[in-house]
């Protein structure tokens, strides 16, 4: 009831009241700078709420601009981006938020997705080379893996009990004992998956005592075709980048180094005649031994020929002299050093050669060598001459300063072996000329001038792996007359 003074009496009135919502001023979205799909790797899952960058009014819809990553799915209602990343690179895209009042577009973004971790792939053949008891093995299984790095390693089957596998690093170490094992393999695993190698087998035979190789050659011996350069080499141990493959490079600077003072090298190639094996420019001492086993077929377990352990690098030792920067001796590489270990034997045909080298007294604790020579030697009926010359050449240069003092620029020292053909028969000279013409100045030769000599120092000194110095040295006049002065320069 409402009282109206003008009407004088109370009267009744009907009021119709409409209820209105509170007044709200709707704003357009405002996408702040900073929108970013972070770089990642393939396989990463993304869940990015773009509405978190909106400082304005709530958006009713969201949309891509440009060309976003195809795996990035934008929810048009919520503004949430989800997806599993694939490898690639994208740029120049943005997002737009829209409502009834207006819209706002984010900054332009880019993202790079790199290759994700794959599973390991042990596609390279796994093999513990056959050898003799006492051989020290150091095999890095990572060299067999062409996939992503493995987090762990494990044996399968029954491996040799002396072969210890480090499950974290994938390195097999151990000293071989007598026996034969087969049917084992290794598995590499990471967070993505795993890979298992081929089945392997290894046979460790008895180490023969040091023996004396029957002398089969006493005159000049030349190996002109080195089978090791074209064969497949493996070793029971290698140290870092100083791998056994370096023995095929004809280089004095790229060497093979063993782990420990006993190691075996296995050479597999075409069936060929073999009568000489040499490790050239090596760190071997005078008590080092070599054992050569030649197998007719690659898969044979028993060799067709076995030299036994033979002293291969004898020479007269000298006391080590301390020149303040290290000890120098015949078996060091400093300034023209390096020894030769060689064995000559009656020719045998085979596809596989296993060379066991042991140098227990080597103070370095390992074996080094620059070149492996395996092949068939040629020798004349009579030696080339009654003697040979060995020169040490030095590329150092002397100069004088203003005061007249002698100044020396240190160079390299290298060896050169020279000999005449005055004592050689015509047929042998002709054969030697054929060898030298075929090799020319580019193909190295292994030459031992006094193989099998009782004078061990003589035999050691007059061995060289090198190249013909000049072709003009091959000079012939009439039959029976020869003034050729052959010179071979060490690599």
C-alpha cells in the first residue's frame, strides 16, 4: 500500500519491476609477447596453454596463422596446443584469440625439433679373434654400434670366463686362457630399445715356447706385394684412435698401439702364397717374439703352418741415455728410430693369418708399429753385393747469425738403404728390375738385406720399408755389366 497525499486516501497501485544483470564492459583478448614452443627432440610431448598469455578478455575461439608444426594441434575452444613432436624446423607461425569484442594475435614463433634418441644398432660383426693363451684382450663394443649410444651392455649365452664385460662402458677386457667357446653374443640397450650382436666363437690355443726358425733365406729378400694392405685386419686390442687399420696406411705417423705387451693381429684375405711377415718401424725390443699361424681357409680352427714363438727383433741393445727429454734407444720413434720384426719361412697358401706378438720386457707397457707386411718374398741366388750402405739423412739446416754463431733449424731424420748389383746373376738382375719397374717410386717395398744373419745387429740395421729414391738408378749396359745403384728411402 502506498499513500498518496494528493489523492487524500490510500489507494492501491500495481508495479511491474524488470530485473537487469549488472553492467559489464567486455574487453577484447590481449595476447602478451612470449608465446613460444620450445625447441626439443623427436618424441617429446607438448601441452601448451596459449590462454596463459592472454591478459585481456576471455577468448571464444583460437586459430593458427602461418604454417605451424603439423604435429601441433590447437584446440579452437580452449587454446591448448598438444602433440608429439617429429623431427623438423618450422617458423613464421602465430595464434589469434577472438571474442565478441575483438581479437589479438601473438608474436611470431619458431621451433626446431632435432632427431631423438634411436635404439642401438649392432650391425657391425662382433668377433673375439682367435689367439693363444696369455693374450690380453681389450675390445670396445661401441665401435660395433651404428645406432644411438647404449646405456648398458650384457652378455648372452656362455662367453669365455676370462672375458669381462663392463656393463656401463661396453668394453671387454681379460687375459685369455686355453679353451674354445661359442654361441655367445652381446646386447646393447638404451631407453628407446636394444640390439643384439651376431653369435661369436673364439678358440685360444696353447702358447708354444720360444723356438728357432729354420733359416730359409740368407740373401737379399724383397716383398713387393703387401697382402695386408688389401685384407681385413682385426686386433685383440687397440688403444684409442691408434687402431689396427693404421697398419695399412704406409704412414710412420699413423700407428697401431696395443693394450699391454701381448697382442694378436688377424688378417683375412684372398687365398695367397705367404712366406714373410714383418712389423715395420715398431717399438719392439730385442726380446720380442712373434708367432705366425697361416690357415688354409678362413673358418679353419687348426693352422696349416705354425712358426711357434720366435725371437723376431733381435739387435744389440745399448744403455738408455737420459737427455732430459726422455730415453732414446733403437726402438724409439725419435729422429729416425723404430725397429723391424720379421719372420721368413717356406711358402704356404692361406686365407687367414694370425700374428701373435709378445714383448714382455717392453718398458712402455704396450706395443706400437707403423706398417704390417704380409706376403711372398723374392730372393736371388747370390746376394746383390758384398755389402750395403745405410745412411741416416737429416733435413736440419745450419745458418749463421750476425755474430757468426752457428744456428740450427731442426729437421727430420730418416733412413736410406743403398746397394749395388755387382754380385748378382743376370737372370736375378732381370727379375729385380721387373720388381722395381712395377713398384716404381710410388709403391713401398720391404727389403731385408741380410735375413737370417747370425749377426743380429746386421740383420736389424739392413731392413727397410720404403720407396725407390729415383728410377734413373736403374741403369743397364750390356749383359753382364750393371752399374745400378739402388737406393730405398724409408717411408
